[in-house]
C-alpha cells in the first residue's frame, strides 16, 4: 500500500499518464482485489444492466464481487469492460459465475448471452 499523502511521488515516476484508483472495503483488512471483466455478448437486442461476478477456487472457497454502481450497456458483438472488486483474493480460480440483473422488479426477464469473456486481475496482472 501507499501512504495517502505520498502516493503521487511513488506512482507518477513509473509512467505517464498515471491513473490511481483508491478503493477500500468496509471490512478488515480493508483492501480490495480488483479485476477487469472483459465481456462480449451476442444478444440481438441491446441489454442494459448489472453483472455480479462470483469466483471459486479448487478448495471451494467463494468470493462475490461488489455490484457496480452504474449499469452497463451490452450490444451484439461489442466488448464491454467492467471494473469489479472482491474483499478476498482467489489465487487459483476453478469456476467463474456471472449473474445478470436489470434491478427492476417489474417487466420482462431478459437473458444475457455471452460470446466471450476474460477476467483479469489488476492486482496481479500476470494471472
């Protein structure tokens, strides 16, 4: 981690431009493990909603992502990248589960058909 008053001095010399995202959880040890979900869908109709990610390791330990605050728009054959975070790190992922929601109580239920997806750790980019 970085001391809040010194983060610029530590990060800026490593490249330009620098983007820093400080995200902490409300639970001890207060760190978040961030991932990018890169997803391509093949629904003919445009869908708008939220994706919740659940990852499980080979020992059966499961961690669920925090719901994104903004809905994503999914169009046929268009890639969407979603930043998601977890309270614990899962090193050897055995299973990835996605739940799609529109957060509406009324109206038709829609499915999100996935053509391709990739989950990449931002904390450990070599994974």
